[in-house]
C-alpha cells in the first residue's frame, strides 16, 4: 500500500480499466458487435452506459471505433461539429484528411489546438437542411464500414432536439442499413429511446437490438468497492454494506460517490463502521446543499408534500388511500400531477412502477432536515 494513497473511488464520469467493475453485459455487447449487430443501450442516468460500451469496444481486438457524443445538440451544424470532433479526437491525420476530402462541400477548416491536436470547423451556412448531412453520414458509413468497425452515438435521444429530427433520422437510418459495421446508440431517457427505436412510425423502428443497462450485480460490486478500501489501508465493517446499498439502491455512480465520501471523511482513522456512516452523508450534503435547497425551494407546496411522503414511505401505490392520507392531499389526480412534474424535473423516476429518488442523497437530506 502506498504511504499516501489517493481516493480510489470515481464518480460522475466514465470509468475504465481498474476502475471498471466487470459486468455481464460486456460480453453480450461484444458478441453483438462482433456479428455487426446494431444495438441500442438505454438506462438511468449515470448507470454506466458509456463505461460499458468503452469497455466492450476496448476488448474487441482489431476493431476500429468512433465515439460521437451528441448530448444536447440543437442544430444540424452542432450535430456535424460533434461528428467532426469525434474524428479529430482520434488524432489520426490520415483519417482527418479523408474526412476533410469527403466533406469538402461543407468547406471544412483545419487548425491545431494548444495541445497540437487537430480541430475541424464546418461552415454553418452549408448545413441548412437535413440532406446537407449526407456527406458526413456517407463518410461514417464508408470509412467505418466493414466487419470490424463500431460507431457509437452517445446521448442519442438528443437527436429529437433537431428542428427536422425525423428527416435526419430517416437519412441516418437508410445509410446505416446499407453498411456492415455496427452502430451503438446510447441514451438515458428511457421513453425517448424506446420511442425512437420501437415507435410504430419511427424511422429507426426495429433497426437495432435493445439492451437495458441496469444496476451492477450487488455481490461483485461490493467486492470491487471493498477491495478499493482495503488496498488503501481502510477497514470496513461488513455490516456497513447493507446500509450503503440500501441508501444508494446499488446505483453505480451514487454508491461510488458515497464510498468516496466515506473514504474522505475517515482519512484519520481509516475505519468505516455503521456508527460513522453519517460523516459520509454529511460530506455529501455539504457538497450538494445549494442544489438541494434550490430544487426543494422551486417546488409547489403540494409537490413538496408528495415528495416528502415518497421520502418517508417509499414510492409504491402513490394514488392509494393511505398515500393520499399521509400526503394530506385528498385527490388522487392531484398527486398524479405532482408525480408527473417530479418525473419531468428528474427528481423522481419510475422504476418498474415504484417512484424512487434519482438522487438518493436528496431523499436522505429531506429526511434529515425534517422537511
Ligand atoms: N462498471 C462500473 N464499475 C464501477 N463503477 C461504475 C461502472 N459503471 C458505472 N460506474 C459508476 O457510474 C459512474 C457513471 O458512469 P458512466 O459515465 O459510464 O454512466 P452513464 O450511464 O454513461 O452516465 P450518463 O447518464 O451521465 O451518460 C462512474 O463514474 C462510476 O462511478
Ligand atoms: Mg454516458
């Protein structure tokens, strides 16, 4: 063990290699990609979608891949720029040159950033209708065509933000269908992803295998986390784990966040026990207090009552008589509307019929405050 070990827990961004706890979906995804099958991966926010795909692709020997993140694209130009950035990020000048040639009609420019990496600019004036995207999509479908190629579109639900989204989807779909590499579409908004790939009039209907990314299996995840504590000289009492997992529901990001906080809070004793878990919660509350206060303050009185009741009693059967009574709201449709709003705000999410907090520490904070 190093004398001054660094915090071994990672959250809020993609995890790789020793920070990646292996999960069964990796092999399933690899098999799909080996056979050139297009795949849709969807799941809750921060559940591990991007990490899973990166890990699966990294293990495919001899494959070429391109990762295009289209989070919050709002225009054809921003979508095109994301594709150009993905190409530039590969740092392969011959790939960049082929790209520039293929999209010459979009008047590309090439410069180098301060790290000496290529930066490609495209002329927004030349990207006014969905058909203007064709040279870019043609490039992807030609340069990354063939059995050992994977193109990943991350945050794919953002395609719905585009002004002519259906037309863009139709172009993508028709070109993708004609080539033999595999495409992976990642998305975190379940309804939107389902609609895109299963909606009866959607251009993407039945174009890809659907995989839902769920929680990591609890036992291996616990071992993975326990080992990280152990390797940095920490002793963790076994009885701590059920509590950690009951608070976070085993959500990968939130569980790592809590472990990280516990690690920080106990630097002096390097011991975690049920009695000192609270120090970890306190640290998270301190980091997130401003956001919790803002989110809580922005709710109406009725929404606050419903949220408080979910925090106290759990989120099953939210329109049943005892839930209504506990919330002090007499009409079930009013509770329903509050729940819909809390879902829209991404404060609660529907997990197979149960309303749960997207951020488990917000729930703890509410209970702690007695709100
Ligand atoms: N296989 C894993 N092993 C360990 N931790 C993981 C794993 N997958 C995800 N995590 C945890 O979840 C966090 C988020 O992972 P990742 O960014 O891959 O999720 P995502 O679903 O792509 O998130 P987003 O919804 O923001 O796109 C990581 O920082 C890590 O804390
Ligand atoms: Mg992601």
